[in-house]
């Protein structure tokens, strides 16, 4: 009769352990699911605000004047009438009426000396009688003709023509200024009317500071 294989309990336990180990070797090993690392977020740098640009100062007009050192509340009325052809010389007549109750001992007209490169203004027409040696002194209505800086505070870069006096309450001065062209064509320039070194006031309350246009 065939032989029967009998296993002892200890042998069977050992064989079962071998079978389990062999079976577990065939099973797939568990894998760990990697935890995703947080993606670093870039913080945007603040955009610098554009610096406010400086407002450019207005360019002064040719033959302009600066503010005078003082003002005078006495009111006047001023008219300026150019009378010269576009290609020749002539006169510019300035008429000033004193609207105040005060006497003005000296009225002063002031313009930029640089205007001479285009239009020369003068209180008289040059003549031999004014330049000859031994000629008798001439009677003249103007009191000064100064290219600044002057001894009485006339600023540099200006020409001041003194005229006067002008009486109160409607006193009037008619000032013919000789205008000699060096360049033909139109030109504009500032004209101030002062009492000494103080800018007078027009009848509307604004400074006696005009922009004169010569055709």
C-alpha cells in the first residue's frame, strides 16, 4: 500500500510560513502618494507711482519786464497810439490822465532796453543843436532818459524816460516818443507807467503795465 506522508505539527507550521512568505512576495508593495508641496506664490513688487512732473513756467514774451519794486494806488488813464509805417520810423504817442487827487511830480515810462535791437525809442530826434559844442541849452519836457541800472533805482536791462510833472484831477501829459526801426515789421513790448519807482494803477484797478503792439 502506498506510503502516507505524515507531517508533524511543527513541520506543517514551517511549511505554512514558507507559503505565506512566497505569496506575500508576489503581492505589489503599497506605494505612498506624495503630498504635493505648495507652489510658492510670487508677490508682485509694488509699481512705483510716477513722480508728478513739474509744471513748466511760462516763457516770457520778447521785450518783457519784471515786477517793479513798489506800487502806487493813484489811478491814471493811459492811451498808446503808434504812428509809423511797417517799413519806416515815426512816433508812439503816450497820453496819461491823472485820475487821482494827488500831484505826481515825475511820471516815468519804462521798457526793455533789448527792444533797441528792433525799435529804438527816444524822447527826441537827434539833431546838431543837441550835440554841438557851445550851443545854448534846450528847453525840454523830459526829466531823465536812463539805461539801467541807474542811480535812482532804475533796474538793469530797462530804459526809463522821465516826464512830468502831472497835476491832479484830470491833469494830462501827452508824451511823443520817437520810434526808429532797426528791423522792419511788427513788434510788441511791455510798457510800464510809474511814479518814480512805483508802478501806478489804471482806472480799472489793474497795474499800469501795458503790452504795446506796433504794426
